[in-house]
């Protein structure tokens, strides 16, 4: 049996878990190729017009895999943590793929930890029952998958990025002594080399290093997000807002770069809150980059170069990043 995992949305959060889980059950795991122009075009053609860029990218990956595997794995992520939700588009993703791509081979199940007594891994167990009736085999697969996922998380907490661990060179070692920048946004935007126009690689090529909310344990992000008068409903909003504050407090950041998808409502709110707080509390330069399928690389590079000059080159010369008077 071949199960296909599209290389989009929560791929960079949970791929080590799912790869190990299915392999332990004796299933061949197939992933789509890294995003390229063909993938994006496939997604734009298939998705609804008002979908955000990451959803269109996911459609492209699903469309690429659909006829190459026995089952297309698209779980319904409802909630990762208690009393939080994920983007509503995640909830409707299995149905959108089934009806827009005419895909009848979708393997899915609800994964939620919203209420007390609900457990993410209960959903994984039920999912395993769709592959094998052997309960002990499923439990062993879950244990092995969690061990691999835990090792993956520990690597991220040391400063490694998902694209380094999954798509990139396994021997890359982050150098946190270089000028540090926090890149804030969804992992599926930041780690998609095509969608982000290789933002992380560009910063490293300039001579800097990158940290993201992925490098912050969620429990720490929750503590830092506690300054808000009301806890956000979305786990990724907590991760981005609280994670940004944690990074600003614990690392000598040169600046913050926010990478958002055009048309994302929650992003528009959280980005504004994050930018205002970090500028006021830490006096950190803040660059907001918004991407969609029409974004040109030249414009992004120009803004990135200017931001680098403002935050790094001027500091080497002893200048402020603020403009001169007069």
C-alpha cells in the first residue's frame, strides 16, 4: 500500500511523526516533490479563487500525488492544544480535496485535543485501525512515531529549521553567533522555498542566521502570550505572538521579519499586534512581507536588502537605524 502525504500546510510540523507511523504499519510513504512553479499552477487551477496561497499550494501537491498513490493522506486537524483551534480551512480540507479534485482515495480522520479528555493520539489510533486491525501494532507505531517527533522537536529547539531537517542538508548546523533575525509566520510559508522565495537562504547568504517560532516550545509561547487581555483562539497565533516575544527576550535579534499570506484574516490581526508590541517594548525594526501567487522575487529581495542594510550594516558603522533629523 502506498500513502501519499502532500508537502504543504502541516507537513513541516508533523511529517516525521506520520512517516514513522505509517512505515511502522508496513505502508510505503510517498511525498510530493518540493513546491515549484508547476505545483503552484496545479493548485491555482484547482482551488477556489479566494483561497490563500498555502491552500493553493496544498491543492497543487495533492493534485500531483492523487493518481500516484493508493491513498491520499489528509487528516482533519481540528485542535492541537486544549481550548485552541486551527484555521477553519484545515477543518474543511478533506472535503475540499474530495470535491475539487474528485479524489475518492482520501484517507482522513479528525485529530483534536480541544476538550478535556480528548487526545490527539486517540484520533491517530482510530486512523491506524483503518489500515490494520492489530491494536498492539498500532500502539507500537504511535510510540515509535512520537519518539521520532520528539527528537525532531528537540532539534528545532536548538535552532534548526524544518527545511534543514526535512528538505535540506542534514549536516547543516545553525550559527547563532551570526546576526540573528526572527522570521515570524506559519511554518508552511517559511519553510516552503518556492512560496517564501527562499527567504531563509537569502538571509543566510547575507551572513545572518534565522530563528522562527518553531524554535520556541509551545508552553513558553503560551506564557509570553499571556500579556494579551484575551487568549487567542488560534494556536498558531499564540505560537507567533508568544514565540516572537520569547525570541526577542532571549536572543540578541537585529530585527523581526513577518511573512504572511495575502487574505489571511488571523495573520492580519496577529501581525499588527506583534509588530506594535515588539517595536514598543524592544525597539526592534519590523519588516512585514505579504506573499501570494503574484508576488515577485525582485521586490522581496529589494526590501530584504534594505532591511539588512538598516539593521546590520549601519550597526557595524555605529549608526542608528532611525533616519537623521533635518
